[in-house]
C-alpha cells in the first residue's frame, strides 16, 4: 500500500500553469462566445482537479515533514483568495448598484452576500440555472466554484490530518473511496436534482479527489509523452462533446477530468505536451487565471445587461482582453504582494483585513436584499410604484379568524390583486401557486413539475375554505394563456390559444363549479395584457427596457398585441352564458381602444414582464362592480 511519506513533490511546474491556461481560456470563451465552445464551462472541472492536486500535495508534504498546521493552511488560503475576490466584489457591487433595476438588484444582493460568505453554490443550488441565469444573479454566478473550493479547504485538511494521525497508510484508500462515492452520487443525482449535482461539494468532490490522488500517488519516473497528448485529446473531446444539456457533473465529465489527470502525471518538460503547456505566454496566462476568472463574468454579464440582444462579438472580444488585463493587474498588485507577505505580513492584521474586506460587501448585499439599499434606479422606481410588492411571493394567505368577503384563486397573476381587492372589499383569502392553473382534472404543467403537488392541492383547498368560512365569492385570476395537461398526465392536450384547448378549459371551469358550494359565484378575471407581450425588450418590464443603451422604450404598445386577447374573449362569453359566473376584463383598465400602457397617470402598470404593480391592480379592482361581492357591497352601502 502506498505510503503518505512519498507524495508527489510540489516543485513549480510551468506545465500546470499551462493547464490552468487551457481551463481559463475554455471558461472565458464558453461564457463570452457560447456558440463557439458550448462545453467551455467544463474548464472549471479541470480547475477542480488542479486544485485537488496542489492542495493535497501541500498538505501531504507538510504532514510527512511534521509541520502541517490548520491555522497556517487556512491563512495561506485567505492570502490566495480573499484580496482578489474582495476587490472584485467591491467594484462589481458599485457597478451593479449603478446599472441594475431594483428587482435585479435584489437578486444581485443575495448573490453578493453568498459570495462574501463563500456560500454562493448553496444559494444557486436552490433555484438558479447556470445556463439561464437571471440578470441579477449573472454577474456573480461564477463564484459558485469558489464556494465549492472554500468548502473543500475547510473539510479536506481536517480529514487528512485525522487520517494521518489515525492510520496514515489508509489515506490513499480513504481518498479513493470518497472520490468513487462522490462520483456515484453525482451520476445518480445529475438527472434527479440537476442543480444540486452541478453546484454542491458532495457531487463535485470526485473531481477534487482525482487531483488529490495524483498528489498522493508518486508521479511516474518516466513520463510518457503519448499519454500526456492523450490527456490533452480527452480535454478537447470533453469541450466538444459536453454541452449545457449534459447532466453535470456526471459520467461525461470524466473526459476533461481524466484528461487533466493524465496531463498532470505525464506532461513534464521532456514531453511535447509539457513543452507546449510550459511556453511562456501559455504559462503566463495560467498564472493570471484566478484574477481573469474573477473579472470576466462581471464584465460580460453587465456588458450584456447594457446592450439589448447581447453584445456584439467584437465587444465581447474586447471584454475578454480587459478581463485578462485585470487578471494580470490583480496578480501583480493584489495577489502577489499579499501572498509574499509584502503587505499584511502577520496573521492578525491579515484576518482583520479579510473580515473587513468581505464584511462590507456582505453588509451591502444584506441591505439590498432587505430593501434598505436601493440601486441608482430605485428613486425613480419608487416614484412610479415600480418596486416588487411585498406580498408578491406569498402564495397562500388565509386569515385565521373573522368574516371573509372573497377568496382570490389562481396563480401569481391572482396574487398580484390581493392587496388591492382587500382594500376595496375587505378581508379575503388568497389561494394560489405561481405558474399553476388548477381546474377540475386539468393542469398547465406535467406531473414532474416541482410544484405539481402544491398545484394539485389548490382545488381542494378552495373548496375547504369556502365550506368552512361560509364564503360564496371566488375571484379567479390567472394567466389563462397556457398549454394544458390532464391532471397526473405528462401529455399535453392542447393550448388555450387553440379551439380545442379553450373548450377543455371552459369545460373544466364548469366541473370546478360543481365541486364548490351551490350558491358560489365565480368572478373570472381575464388575462392581464402584460408587458412582455410588447416584445422581447419588455420581457422583464419597462424599467428593464430602459437600462440598455441601444433601446427605445415608449410608454405603451398596440392593444392588438395584448396577451390572452383570444382566451379572454372566450371567458367573457362563457361567463355571460353560464349561471354562477361573471367576468372582469383588466384590459379595460390598462388599455385603450388602440394602445395598452406601461405608464399610466405617472405610475407603472407592471413591476416585471407580466405582474402588475399595486397601482395597476387598484385600477382593475376599482372596475369590479361591488354587487359581485355581495357582503362587501352591503357593508359599503351602510357607510355614511
């Protein structure tokens, strides 16, 4: 069994810097020009192998020499990472504050806190798609890798120290077992929990573990150039065969990671691969790879934010050059002086400086997330009632006691009306689920949708509240323009924009009525006109449209483009012909005969691409005849 006393020596190897250059070049090109290199993001997997190799070689060498200390190790990691990271976070925070809309600044603020606390991967694993990142998360989406590595730095040295003291001969076997277990977990999780498999340490540990095994098993005495070349070929194959749809970090990621292993073990200076990777320019790019990695994503993300339709190729190329330049500046004037102890020589000042450097962006992010700090666009958004309403993310509100005048039912397009309806008619309940159309035996999502169970439960909740609380008015608001599925079926059965789908929806509404108390009145609220119906530049709302430098954003758009016009007309006709139903058209409050408005009487109608502001919801609520809410109508009639 291999002894820990003979680990791979950690001499400086320019070819490892060259391998870093391959990794950073692929990542940057993959982010800047994804059509050119869709699998470029797999460069981070190479970085993980390199990190596992270098960190384990350091730990193993110091353990064998009897001079390893956790405090010293972690201080070196702080010197390596925190100064460059903190500068990037400070500058990016200022730029995001100056550029982003309030809604996106909240997203950015969450990621800023997470990045400053080395937990962005934990945040993103909840609900942030790496390949379809919301604009607010995009500037710091790349910091997920730092979260993985910092968590590795916290856990792995403790494990190595414990194994060394317990049974040093078992170190290689234990690391190999952890690596295999992590790989098996990644393969199992990748199709079942894609975000967790992509972002979290347990499913990425195998890549770091491969690098660790490279360090624990002595390097071959006679490196083989053909094996090193095979390693480069595997890396190239990985970039070509892996894409955004590849389950990560699953079996296909063996290509770049095993390729990196072969390069580390065989691409020494006597081999052609080693000489190529060790070329001064290639190795130099590897030396500045950390700073380049930190800076490239904020530059690209904020650049894209300021240019509708995405930056031109020439502009992206220019930003790549800027990122490399900032990486070189970071290496020379930030990273090296701190690592070589030219500044912050002692541990105590280093720790105080690191805490301060990360605490400030963490505090700013917390303030932004809480709404205490608005971006530069915030005051205008406040004046125009363009901020996200405080209750927008609460799907169910059922007051525990007291008379209820109505139950508001549907999806997030129902929830947007709740405060305005409560102001107009008095206390009511809200039963909703974002993205959910739940009628009798009819849904708008397949059963594997993550909120499918919550959506399926809505009709039963509605019936229970009506029965238990004696409410007889249901206000049903919805994004009605949907693709439909039978409950529990993964097969689409039609769209409400087509005759068959519309007929299925209206039939489900009739059946739904029979599930409720006999004297229940259902007030159908037609499809909101929405902002995104006006075109792609309004996908995130009028405020977002104003951010790019190359767009014009008029105050309205042709009413003929309003979303849901066809299904709304059918709902109106259905309600007029069906006892127990009534219909309200929000377009009459938000549109004229020829135009729908983004800005009306100085306030916005939508805070994002489709959801109404409180001002717009009040306009719609005021158009509802009080007679449709009988109890509230009687109460209003008795007021002096």
